[in-house]
C-alpha cells in the first residue's frame, strides 16, 4: 500500500498564519514532495482560487476605502463557497491532495479578531458556505508580526489593504490563530516560522506521512 488516497477520499491540507510568514514557500515544498511520491496535488488559495474568486479578491484586497465588516466577511465567505463547490470538493472526491493557502481560519482570525464581528458568527458563516468542509490538517506558521513585516518590506511589493493595517491588528490576528490551534490540536500543526524552511518542510512532511498512512489503514480496514 503506497498511501495514495483512492477516489472519494482525498486529503485537504491548509496553510495558515499572518502575512509574510512563508506559507507559499512551504506549500510549494509540500507540493513537490507529494508529487514526487505519486500523489495528484491541487494547489490553490483563498481569496482568489477561481475566476469568480479573482474578482472577489480584487475587491477585498484592493478597494480603496472602507468595506463594511459584514460585507467583508460575506465577500470572503462567498469566495470560499464558490471555491469549495467548484474546485476543492471535486478534487477531494477524485482522491487528490488539496494544498491550500488560507481557508476559514483566516476569516476567523482576520474578520473575527481584529474587527467588530464575533469569531463564532464569522466561523458559522464559513461553515454554512462550505457545508461544513474542514481540513484534515492545518499547518499554522507562527511568527512575530514585526519579523514578518521585515520580510514583506524586503519583498518590495506594495501592501494590500490588510497588510497595511497597524501592528496591533496583526498581533491580535496572531493570537487568534494560536487560540484556534489550541482549540483543535488534532487538526493543527503549529510551527515556529522563524526556523529554516527546509526544517519546517521536514516536520510538515512527517505529519503528512502519518496522515496518508492512517488514510491507507482505513482503506485496508474497510476492504
Ligand atoms: P494572501 O493571499 O495570503 O496575500 P499575499 O498575496 O500578499 O500573499 O492573503 C490576502 C489577505 O487576505 C491576507 O492579508 C489575509 C486576508 N484574508 C482575510 O482577511 N480573510 C480571509 O478569509 C482570507 C482567506 C484572507
């Protein structure tokens, strides 16, 4: 048994954390590692994983001026609903591994913590939008926002709406992610994102390996 998931039972992995913590780098390394082991991988992101999502992404990240908090939460949830129905769920039903940059935990952390909405209502909105689809594994890359900011500055890309928020906002986003991880320790793998990327990748691969083996075990038990 290779641990390659069969039809109808893909594996859903999400990467979470503040801006500039290295999610994209780790998602790419994991994709490479899984592909080399014969898995079909779908790599995607929110907001903006579909054509509709790209339009929504443009509003939430680049609109000049205020967006009402409820409208912002609904926009992210709308992107998520469309993305799950059109891309994520079909891939999981084919038995693929989906590696996704950000998912509902980002909504709870950004819209629920830093803004005026309650985390429960933000989460409930996403649960409704996705018909309850939760990741098998969520990798939280945790980093002091001041250090993440140095990385973003080094990139020399213009800041989007959320990246431009003040330091206190990013501190509360970080705290909210950590609280989410503490509440669901089985789903989350929390890593110190100041470590070297290759070491982080090894830890993530170890967790994936265990997940894929457990999955293969379930198939054997059901046979
Ligand atoms: P991201 O794609 O990580 O930005 P970049 O292209 O710069 O790497 O995320 C864009 C921003 O969207 C990020 O600041 C977090 C925010 N966001 C939310 O506020 N709520 C959400 O539900 C999601 C998915 C993202």
